[in-house]
């Protein structure tokens, strides 16, 4: 029985799974493994409600569907990884956190590394955690982006923690927080180019 407020799951079939996959891909970019997980959840709910199809049969339908979507170019882990790497790096995520995020979505290591290499080729300068940490600090108003020196001093540990939770090393966080001003930090970043 579905929880209150949730619709009764439909009985899955190959056609239903294909429509669900295409609808999902219209709204979200996805890796093959992530899409498989989404479809698996639909199958599990259907089996709980209707008692069929057999899990093995549905797994075969999903595998065939994902293979067909990959052949047709609608599902491509390398392209997905490249787009996510660009977005996560621009959002100020550390390279380690980017790798973890993509691995959690089921992207294989060669695709992750290829996407990071592509980012390196497209970037103006070398990609490292320092520009990403600076982007995050700018967005959140941390360290040199705080206007009040007293607040900057009292919030230093919290700022260090925020950068650490984002996946940045203590060394990178210290470089960001030790910059005298936002313009001094920009100069440090420009020197790296």
C-alpha cells in the first residue's frame, strides 16, 4: 500500500519503463547507472503493489532499455560527466568532491578522469582546488569577501570548517582565508595562470 498522498504505482511493462525513462531524461541529465536505479525503484514499488513482474524479468527489461538508449545517444556517461564536472567546478566544489559526486551517480572512473581532462583543456589556466575554493568563498562571502575585519577574525574557524566540508584541504582553505582582501586573492589566482 502506498503512503498517504502517494499515487498507487502502475504495473510496469517494457513500454511503461521506456516512457518513464524518456520522461526522466527530458527533465534531468543522468548517468546510465543512475537511470537504472530510478527504474529499479519503480519496479520495486510495482512489485510491492501488484506482485509482478518477476525481479529478474524487469531487470532484463531495464538492461535492454538502457543499452538501447546508449546506442541511440540519449544516454552517455561521458557527456553527462563532462557537463556535471563543469557545473560542480563552477559551483566551487573540490576536485575530490567532484569525483565522489560522479562516482555516487554510477559514473565509472575512466569517464570521470576524461571529463576532468576535458575541463583542463577548456580552462584558461590549470584546474586546481584553489579557484574552486575561491569561487565558493566568493559565493558564500567567506574570508576575504567579508567586509568587517572583526567579523572576519571571529568567523575564521567557521569559514575554515565550511571550506573543509566542501572538500578543500586545510592548505587550500588557509590560502583563501589568509588573503588580505578579495583583490589580493584574485591576484593570487591570476599568478597561477
